[in-house]
């Protein structure tokens, strides 16, 4: 029997915490074969009755009391200084202490990033972590990064993101040789900023043993033209939220089509016996809720701040997949290649 | 009776030109009450038989022969130097000559922009034109700009885009006081680049008599949190294409749901009598195909390069709506406010 995976959970992070968090954890247990255990960090007085509500949850859970929690609007630097001993801090620290395999929080993104960097440290060769999102594609998923950790990035950081994202995709989505693209605008005459063109040149020159396909456009993400799409955190965040908004809009239209007329209602009644539920699930942004921080010595998953229980359960699934995957070793392999590249670049500079 | 509106059309621009262009123009005539006339610019030997194919098209069309056409991959500067007398050049020039009310092309975006600037000139107070897209919203449309003309913009250009976009939305989508937002990432701690924060401050300080609501996020575009969403051409282009890709992906899922099982097929058969066609139309990126160049002395509409006849007909509808609207006078009014702002800023600088 496989030993249970331990998920360390910031039970106080998120707009509807702690109720949505505990309910999500309970929901995630249902029908699960892989054994999991939870470490909940937060206010024990609030958490105990919530855990007790769900049959079977108490038996796999440990509540570790904390007094403090990180404010949703706290600045990252502030959070690092003031959050020691908070639910978020302790959730991440449990990984470092070897008490848990992966940490999950729906709290303040910037604070979680800053705290994770301080506690877990960056992997050698990575300068800033990136947030990777698994993006629905015609078959399976694409990987998009960065979706919000870094508003402004240098060309060499985009190269790091390519390396991190390729390892993530191979480990989590199972492609042996993921293809990688750099997000850009398409017209020949508007080939993006200098920074993107420089990143393209850097990746090509780096001899990373990566299946790099050059520039891709916004519509290539959903069509999975490449498995991995690399971009800065500003563009990636806007692309992700735009896609969520579009899915929601189209979902509203579909609801109208299925409820606005008698024929629609009849069709919906027939469909709901079959494929409509699957369609609804696919279109639900909650079914892809969970950004993974890449580049740290450990796995941290960020759930949407506004998540409900169902969305949080998705983040736990993603965390489980990450912990069960060869992700950290894939990253090590990729980073070794990146560090070869830096060594070569330095050697070339020393010669030049 | 209203005099016919004259649409000046680059019949040679676009991947499937001239057939898709002429077919689209013929499609657009069907069931139309407003009288229109076409000026087709292009190779007469190719255009004449295409026009003759459609009953009723020849009677409202004039073919103006051109020998040259702008290459889809030509650089803008090159295009301006070498394209005099091309179908694109002449299509735009017909507006300046007073022969047509609006010009439409599915050709090279950068070249069309450069040619339009040279022939029509920018309006006083505008430094660069922007491309505005009408974006499907729960009710009606949002306006998003820039969706591809300017990869890098300054904060003051974003202010100009706000002014242009607000006038466009009022004229074309009929809101008396459109609300305006600036596209950004949401987390408190990652409030976008300095350039976006500067633009936000500039708009607030400018006293533009505009209903400016501050920052919006990617998912606010489709939910129409504000009527107008302002961004740079890099981010806007990626957001637009990401939304198109998402709509296409969800459309594919819907097709699967409606054809993958017997119940799905029955539901589709019932639905197609009712609301499915409307849903399909709403989800079809071709139904919103047409970016409008704002900031020029004249109206130029850009269709997707890869457009088919149906998509090109949409661009003609957008061109007609623009020509019939109070757009140019709304822009004049807004620009007067912008120029007041510049005058005040200069006066303040002189004092300071």
C-alpha cells in the first residue's frame, strides 16, 4: 500500500475561508482511492466544528492551531515580515519540516509567493518563481505560465519559464516531449516587444534540448498548438481571466438557449441525461482552479481567492497530482540544462 | 430617401481574396434596407467575373482597376513606399477624395495602418491610431482597444485610447455615458506595470468628463463591468485571440455534446428548431469580425486576414454602422477635451 500523501492546507486563506476550504477538503475525499491526509492550519475553534460536520474527515485530518492569518490585501513584503506563525506561513513551513508533501492556499497570491520564497528558497538557476496554469485543450490540457507572479520579466526569465513549464507539463500532463511556444502577437510587422524577440533568440541559442516552436498567438492556447505557452505574468493573467470570462459568457448563452424556449427546455431535459453535465463541468472555471508555483524547493498550489468548496477540491486534486508526479526530478533535470547554458554564456563572455 | 452609403473595398486584401471579399459583399446585400454602393479596388480581370456571379451586385458596384496589391507580409514602412496605386492604397484614398464614406480591407494590418496614417492623417491630439474591437457581452457589446496597432504604448497614449474608445462606444453602441476601465491584473500587490499605474493617474487627473472606473481584469471584458476596456495593443490582441480560441474550444465541446450520443443528437434536432442557431451565431468569431481604426480623419475597418465571405460581410456591417453613426463628431468632441487637458498640462509646466 502506498503511504498517504499529506496535504498542508492554509485553512484561513480565501474569501470564504475557512468553510469553503474545509468543505472542499471533505468533497475531495469522496470516492478517492489514493490515501491522503490533511494538515489544516488555522483557528482551531473555527476549524473543529467544520471538520466534525463531515463524516470521515476528522480521521484523516490534523488541525494545527494558528492565531494569525495573512490579510488578502497585505503587500508581499509586509506579509513576510508580519506573517510568521500565520496559517499561510505554517502551511508552507510544514513542507520544509518534512511534515507534508505539498501546500495549498487560497489566500493572497503575492504574500504566498513571498512567503514560499523565503521558506522554501528558489531552486538553483531560477531567479523568480512562476505560476503555471493547466488550460483546457481539445484533448487534455495545455500549460500556460506565468499567469500572475511576475508583472515584468526579462528575456532570460522567459527562458527559465520555458524550462520550468516544460518539466511541469511532462510530469503532470504526461507528454514525453512537450512542445513549447512563446506568446506573441501574430502580424509579421508587429512581432511583439524587443524583450519577446530577445527571449525567442535566447531560447533558440540555448540548445536546451527542448522542442521549441517559436511564437504562438492567443488562440493557439486553447487549440494546443504547443503543449506549453510561455509569457509574462501580466499577459498570462489577463489571458487566463479573459478565457474564464469568455467561458462564463458562453455558458450563459447556452443556459439561455436551453431555458429560453420550450424546445430548449425539452432539449436540455434530454441532454442532461447524457452529455450536458460533462459539458458543464468542462466549461466550469472551477474545474481548472489551481495555479502551481514553479521554481521553488517544494510544491505550493494557489487556489483562486474567491473559490468555493468545489473549486478548492480541484486545487487539492492538482496538488495531489503534483506530489505524485516526477515533477521535482524533471525540474532538476531541466535546470541542469539551464545551468549548462549559463556556464556556456559566461565562458563565452570571458573569452569575448 | 437616404443617399446610399459608399463602401470602398480593398478587394485584393486577405488570404482568400478576391473571392471571399466579393462573395462577402454580395452576402451583405441580402435583405438590406439601407442603400449601399461598393467601390471595389483590384484586378478588374479577376473581379468582373466574381461580381457577375451574383445577381444584383453589379448594379451597386464600381470596379476600379489596380495593378498592385500589398503583400500580407510587407513591413509597414515598405508598404507605404511601394504601395501607391495598390488596391489597399486606393481603397483608403477614395475616402480622402470624397468618393466613399468608409474603407474596408482584410489585408496586412500594419500596412493598412501605415497607409491610412499617410493618406488620412491623424486627428489633432492623437499620436497613434488604435484598433477598436466590439466584444460580445451579456447584453450587446463591450468596446476593447487597442487590439493590435501598438505593441508598446506610453501612459498618455492610453489616455488617448480611453478618449477614442469612449466616443466610439457612444456612437456605435449607443450608451449615453459609457463607463471606461483600464485593463490590469487584479491582485492588490501586483498592480501592473508602472506605465499602467501612471495611465490610471493621468486619466483621473485629466478631468475628462468621462465615467472612468479604474482598473478592470480580463474576466471583466466579457461581463461588461465597464463598456470600454483600454489596454495596449499587445495585451489587447492576445486577449482578443484568447477569447476567440476559447469560444472555438467551447463550441467544439458543444458539438461533441450534441453529436456524441443519441440523446445529444435528439437534443440537437430539437434545439436547431429553436435557439441553437442563435447560439452558434453568437459563438462564431466571424460575427464580430472587424476592427475599427480610431484616431484618423476618416473611418477604416480592418477585417481578419483569414476571413471568409461571412466574416467579411460582418466587417461591412461594422463599416456601415460606423459611417451611419455620429462617430466622427463624437471623436471631435472628446478630442477637444483631450486638447484642453494638454493645454492645462503645458500651462502647469510653464508655471512650475
